C-alpha cells in the first residue's frame, strides 16, 4: 500500500496554533501537515513524577488536540527517544519535509543535528525557523560581527534593528484546513507517560495589561501582583513572543527591556554554550566555595533566618514561582553569604521553577555570583534585611510565606551579614588574583 505523502510540524517550545512561524511554513508548503509532539524520555527520566511542567505541557497539548479535532485533524503524541520515533514515522508516512522552530540550548542543538543527519540520509529536509525570539544568533551583534556580552549596547542595537525591521507575524491560524485530515490519534494520559498531577496552578495566557502599564512602578514589590506571569508561557510557547513584544512597544519600555534581557541570555547561551557549567569570566572558577550541605539544605527549605530569602524559597517550593526581585536576593545570598557554588542554586531552580529556561537561569545565577557577562560586580552584595525593608515595608510578602516571623519559632540567621560580606570579599579577591 502506497504511503501518504506529507510534511510534518514538530511542536517543541511552540505549543500554540496561532502566529507559529514553522507551523505557518509547513501549512504553506503544499502538502497535508501532520502535527506531532514527542515526550522525550531522555529528558523525562530525570524528572520527578509530579513535575508540574510536564503536567502543563500535557494540558497545553490536550487543548491543542481539541482544536485540531475540530478541524478534522489530530495531534500525534509520541513517548520515547526522538531518533527512534522518527524511524517509526518515516516507516508509516512518505515524509517530504520536517518543520520545527529552532531551539538554542546546547542539548537541543545536538538532538536536532542528529535528527537532521538521520532525515538527510532518507532524503527528507529538516527546515528550522525562528520563533521564540525576535532576533537570533548573529542578527544583533557588534559592528565587527562579534556577539555582545553587555546588555545595554545589545539592547540599543536590538531596538535599532527592530525600528528598521518591523515584526513579521505568521498567521498559522488562518491555514488550519491544510492539516492532515485524519481520525484522532490515541492521546496518552499523564499517567501513561509516568507522571501525576502536581496540585500546582498555572497562570493564565490572558495578558494582564494593567500589570504591564504599571510595570515600572510595581515590578520590584513581591507583595503586589505587579508582574505579568508570562514567563511560563514564553518558555513553552503557549503565547507568541511577537504578540507580547508588539504590545510592549507601545505600552511599557521597562517591560520591553525585560523581554530583551530574555533574548540577550538566549544569544549568550547560543554563542557561549560552555557557560552552562563554566563561569563566563574564567577567573571566577577559581573561587573556593564553602559548599556546606547543611546550609544549602536550610536555604532550600527557607530556614536561613533571613525572612526575604526564606519567603522566596518557600514560595518557590509551594508554587514553582518566585518574584524576580526575590530571585536576585536569594541567589546573591546563596553565592555570597553562604559561599555556595552558583551551580548548586541553578540546578535547584531548574528542578523547581515552572518557567525554568536554561539560558535565563544560567544567566541570572552567573549575574548574581558575579561570574557572568554583564554581571553585578563581585563586591555588590545584597543585604537581605535592607532589601526586605525597601521592597516589603509592611512585611506582607513575609507574613504570607513566613508566618512564624518575629516569633520564638523563627530560626536565628544562619550567618551574620557583616561577617558573611567580609568573608565573601576575601574569597573573591583571592580567586581573582589567581587569574
């Protein structure tokens, strides 16, 4: 029996049907499009059974499946190793071309290289498109072609380029009749792929326009719902970065700058993939970290005796979210007050954050430790008490997450601030003299 000739769109970090660049290209290419998603077991095997991010992906796919069925099509969801899955797909269909949006993480680039080589042997094209950022790779670089490693000049060039290259949208939602017409494929349950519901709730995809309009006023105060909570949706592509950027351009430059920071870190990871495990500034790998496991555990559990640090960690553990101002404080505290390697904190955040994004997580942690590009200087050490007094004056955030604050049940500080600051400065200076 002759196999059906099709193209494929592979959903990864773009879990939506609207304004999807690679999906638009696939649906415009002249053949029926089979939409697929792969629950990659090489990733899933390292995750806890109640990982809320897997639950979020599953729920997002379920929502997409409902829409696809209404178009007379179906999402084909696989569970396994991507290379083995594609061997199975090309046995079943006469695949002409695979479309996917590019991913800039080192492991994803390695995976895509293997898939590209496998498909090339079969005479199948693998076409990648830019979707999760406005500008990628070498589109925003210095005049000499080298990548920027400082945010401010990068952001200026980014904005200048955007003024000359307005955002192009890709209305994939207008081409739904081009999906492969088929009966619904079996859709796996969360349980069947080895996971359970986490009990954690997810923010809406509806944009909080009031939060954006007041973002510059409220963004630093964790007791106020002053941020958009869009980071989870940007991470998994359940919203369009082009839509958000377009709105930011006319709404609030401070919020636009945050979207540019996200792209800056994506491109740092692309150009400097070793920074996942190594300090961007090599001298900082000479720091002699204390790496006290008991103190690390106290930090993880939110029992350091510093209320803002503890509130942040408890919020993270309970909800998978932590306010950005508090993220900076807890990261600074771990690396500079406790002298614990930033990689320990980065990996803990990677386990807990709903919006975990490797580029932003590594970038943020290296910034806090002083070891990253455009990082805070090593001698800038947040005082968690003064940060609390400045950004949570009424202790509203503290009272919510640390109800025993100001009682005999609350622990004494794990380390005294002045002592910790001086110790940190000494250790950092010793390391930098070795460079």
